[in-house]
C-alpha cells in the first residue's frame, strides 16, 4: 500500500463532515424511538444492546487486569461474559457495573463524535470495536450477530454517500442512547415480579458491595437518562 493511498484513507476516516439537516437528526431520533418502544421491534433490535452490554463487561474486565475467557450472545438477546481474577474487589465491581452502562456511554461518546462532525470516524471506530470483540466470541450465534453488525458499519462507511452515512450514524447513536434506558427498567420490573429472586448484575453488585441492588439500579437509571439528555443535546446542537 503506497503512501498516497494511506493518506487518502486517513483523510477519509478522520476528516470532518458537515452537520446534517435538523430534519434528518429528528427523523433518525423518531426511527430509533419507534424501534425501542414497541415490544416486537425491541425484541429483535435488543441484540445490538446486548452486544454493547457484554462488550462493556469484557472491555472493563481487561482494563482492570482480569483475564477475559470469552463472550457468548444468545438468540433470546441474553448474553454472558466470563472473566477470571479475584472474585471481589474494585475490578470485579467495575466489570459487573459496566454492562448496563455501556450502551448509553457508547451512545454519549458517539454523540460527541457526531457533534464534532466525525461521522466516518464513528463508523470505522464501531467497526474496529466489533472486530476486537469478535475475537472473544465463543458461540456461533454470537459470531453471526457481531459479523453482521460489523459488516453493516463497514459497508455503510465505505460504499455510501455522506447523507446515508449521516442517517445511519445518527440512527445508531440515537438507538444506543434511547435503548440504553430501557434495560434497567426491564430488570427492575423482572425483580419486582419475582420478589427480588433474580440473579442480575445489580444483584451481583449487591453481593460484592453490600449496597442494595435497588441503589445500583438507581445509579443505572441516572447514568442512562443523563446520557440520553446530554447526548440528545449534542445531536440536536442545542
């Protein structure tokens, strides 16, 4: 690969793009909301949130010095991330807390990139994260979903024009911000219906910290809602 080609790719990825029209930003928000709210659409789209959720567990496990054994994604939109290390302590707490926060925080980071005009960089960055995650996937369904997601980002970033890239990027970020809000409410309802007999991330955190699961759920609600508000303001250029 010659120097001119490398420079061309670099410029294409990291150059800034003009802000899309307000109607496109609002339209993509409406589309994302229409996917998140109805149960049928959410049931399918939640796979993307699960990828972010389990990827958050895996990334924080590595950053805190734990050994990541693998990630599994299931067709019922559940997932499992297995890491090795001390069964207690700050690293384990941060790893357990990362899942429900990851989609919203990724959405917030994406909103910051879009607000700065880095649409193509967001698409390529997402592709890189998915490729890195693919190495740790340990089941066929997980491989399929991550490959399809990565292929979608790569094809849109490489083959489509600026308007399509902008629409896709804004829709994805809105979906992460809006979709990140729903899982804490779902697990809260599930815990209430079962009388608290659910082995969820908040319950694991409660065992690790002696802080009630309800407090951890409250933290998840605060972070996801604040991410939606802050990211939404960036996307709408308020």
